[in-house]
């Protein structure tokens, strides 16, 4: 009776002719026909799978290259050369236009980033804008030219006879009165639109607006240079008598109290009410009808015109552009007020040299 048998199956090699299956029976080694048949079927299936997989990969590889070339090497090289020539021609013809479009696109993105092109929510119409500005100009002239001089006359003072400190105090009171009148007009004309949208007349110490203010300060030498250019273009007429302002007189006299009072006027009061009117009200209101960058330009022109000095038009317009840009980016009146204050302080300190 045959004894127990032990079967060892090795991993089949890729060549089916090399398959081996041996059964040891009673110490003798012989080939089993059943084992050979079974291994032959398995190896045939394995090799067939590998062949199909290889063929599939080859077909897939050829399919990937079909859109560029055929599988024939000669035709492939010819098509590659033709494609290179066609691409080169398209590059030569289209490059200038593509480059120009790219430049315009980059410039547009820069302008959008600078001016923050999203307009304000404006609940009033152009008639309200015109009403506020005309009333403000009228009040500015009426308070400074009539009300304050009349009150000073009633109290027995004349500006021409005041000391340096008296003139400085007179200027401070006049500026405060003009600013309060402008704010009162704004409040009265916009009362029916309350509550205002959240992005109006914002004052905040948060945000990165200090960086914009710092960059704006770098423009001060250019503003100063534009002042010289403006004087060369529009010189002072010889018939105009040379006059020295009360500020300059106080500086020349080195009166410390008068200089402090004038510093408050030019560095605190004037920037506050001017920015509330021009950057706080006029600039956002205009965005209802024109883009933000157009509102900045129009506001800068108006800001320069109300100073009534042709010899300072260019620097004031440029300064208005800088302050308008800073405000439009931050939507924060503190930013333009601080920049305006620093510019006035820069001019004031320059006069003290």
C-alpha cells in the first residue's frame, strides 16, 4: 500500500515549458500527468494575462501619442517638426497682443487693489450732494468773513491790532467755528437718511491703514517738488503785493504760545473737518455715479479749488489723490486725517527752519 506522499509546488517561471512538478512515491521520483496538466493550464492563463496587459499598455501608449503623431518613428518626427514650426509662428504673431493684454490685466488688478473698486452704499441723490457742498462753501465763507469778525468787533477787538497770540487764537476760533458749521450742515442734510450704512464716516484704530499712511508720507517730498513746479508755471504777479501770513509772522517772532495755537489749527482742526467733508462725504457719495478712482480724482480737484490759490493747485491735487487713495483702501477716516495732519505738520516745521 502506498505510503504518504509529500507534494512541493514551486513558483512557476514565466516560460511554461520549464514547469516542473514531481511527486516522490516510495523514494522514487516521477512526473505526475495530472500535475503537469494543472500547471500547464495555470501558466497558460498567467502568460496570457501578462500578454494582454502588455498589449493593453502598448495600445494605451500609442493612443496617448496619437494626437501628436502616429506610432511610426518617421511620421512622428515629421509631425513634431511641423507642430514646432506652427507653434513658433503662432507665438511670433500672438506674443505682442498677449503681452499687451497681460500688462493691461496686471495694471487693472493693481488699480483695483489700490482703489478698492467696490462703491459705497449711497442712499441719497446728486441733489443732496450738491446741496451739502454749496451750503458748506457758503457757511465757510459766511462764518470766516462775517460772523467771527462781527463778533470780534462787538467785543471791541480788531484783528489788525491783535498780538501774535491774539491772532493765533482768532484763527483757532474761526477754524473751529467753520468746522462745526460744516458738520452741522452734514447732520441736517443727511438726517432723513439715518441710520446711515455701516461703511459711512468710520473711525477705527484697527486695521493695516498705518502702513498706507506711512507710504503716503513718502510722497511728501514729491508734493513739495510739485509746489516749485507750480510756482514756475503760475508765478506770483509782480503787481501783487508781497504779504506775510500771520502764521509766518508768529514763527518769525518765535512766540511759543502763538506757534502752539497755529500748530493746533493746521495739524488738528483743519484736517478733521476737511477730511469729514471731502473724503468722508463727497468721495463716497460720488461713487454712486462714477468709479472709485474717478471719485478720488474729482474730490482732489474740488479739494484744491476750495483753497483759492492757483500757485498751490498741483501739490494740492496730488495730495488729494494720495489722501483719497489711502481712505478708499482703508474706508477709515482716521487714515486720511492722520496723513493730512502729518502733511500740514511737515509744512509747518519746514516754515520754522
